[in-house]
């Protein structure tokens, strides 16, 4: 019997804090997960839960005054946090790439599309001249942008929102990275274009066998894109399992609340379910379980102690004292 394949990405007890005049903000507080080669892992949660900072930590792009204070990030067996900034830049754009959240502001308005898509190829593969132009045209064809030969000389303002996102995807995959981080890549797009972009990502993953870390708050997107899901709340992962288990048998009250908040097709009209309260201020986190002030299952222990991460089934991890009762 062959040994199980080592994960491409392994994050262990990652802690990324922001040091401000008002105090320390634990934006990412003890996050652990792994991502296999060719797999898509979804990270979901409300705004401010730490999803984007987790991805920026992996890429070595945590903005000031943030700092990674503890943990490990292993990428294809290499410890990224032990590498210099120059070494990380060698990974970033070539073996790891990111599709940003807002394509409208991510492209430089004064540079032609072709120059921007070709930048990773110039930096990491030293491509120039005709081979570079041919490669950029090939990338635009790959993401289904029409008339790519003429489009490479156009500027971002001449592209629609969906085409800008396709251009960002072309830039991200130009060096055929092993890991692609998609940070809410369809948020600014209408529903029809969203569906096209998601299908494009599925096709590209199949063709390139790229691993995708998919960050979103849209559970519908998660159901259609991801093999496994990690649910984040207040800087921590509170539940993690395969996508079928998360939707059919969620055991954390927060995960259940997120799923119940999604409107159901074919159901009789009813008042939409909402999770009571607001996400906590990270400067003043409640004692014990951070979700306890909003949880209908919370008991005395929940307000006093922070629940540990438990393995409750094959690849199903949870942080909750009451999961057996849910």
C-alpha cells in the first residue's frame, strides 16, 4: 500500500497579529489546514474573520503594522517563513499566485493589458520580444478573451468588469503556478459573469492541475467549486471538513447559522434566518469561545474556556464544546 501523498500546502498554527495604538489585533489566531495537489479548499466566513489575511500571510504580503508571530507554512515541503524576502519573491508569481478581490482596481490604468500580463513572465522566466507577446496572446486565448492579438495593446478602461477579471486570471496563471489563491474573485461581477469565471477556473484547474485556495463568503460558490471547506470566525477555523459533510451535517453552530442564512429554492416564503449579534471586535474578544455571545447552544463553560480543535470524524475538525448535542 502506497504512502499518502504529501500536501502541497500545509499551514500549522499560523498567527498573524496587527500591532496598533489601540492594542494588538489577532487577525489570524492559530489557523491550521492543508491543501493537496490539484484540490480546491474553500475558506468561508463573515467579513473580518481573517480569510484574506491568511492568504496574504502565505504569500508574504502582510501589510504593516501586521506581522506573522508564530506558526509554520510549508509549501511543497519548504518552510516559507524561514526564507528571505528575495526568496519569497521567487515563489510569488511563479509557483504561487493570487487573483485579487477587485479587478476594477487591481490593474494599473496607465499600462497596456499585454504589458501587465507579461510582467510575471519577464520577471520569472526572462521572456522578452516575440516569445513573450506570443505567450501573452496564448494566455488571453486560454481565458476566452476575444481578439487577443489586438486586445494586448488596450488599456484596462477598455475592458469590461468580466474581461478585467479574466485578464487578472491570465496574469495569475501565466507561469503555471502550483498554488492559486482566489480571493473572492467574483464579488464585483454580475451573476452571469460570475458563472463564466467560476467555470473558467474549473477548466483551468483541470488543464493545469493547479491547487486552489478559494476565499469567499458565498456558500453557493463553495458548493460548486470546493472539495473541502474551512469555516473561519474571529481569526480561527471553527470547523473543517469535506464539502458534503459541511452542507449535510454541520456540527458547529456558526456553520449551521451560515448555511441556514442562505435562501432555499422551492421552499415556501419565510423570513430569512440571521445569526444574532455582530462579529466581535478583535481588540476586545470575548472570553472563552469567541462565538459564545451569539450562540444559542452556549453554556457556562463556553463563556469561560476556549474550545480546543477536535477530530470528530475522518478529516472533520471542530472547535466547539457542544458539537455532540447539535
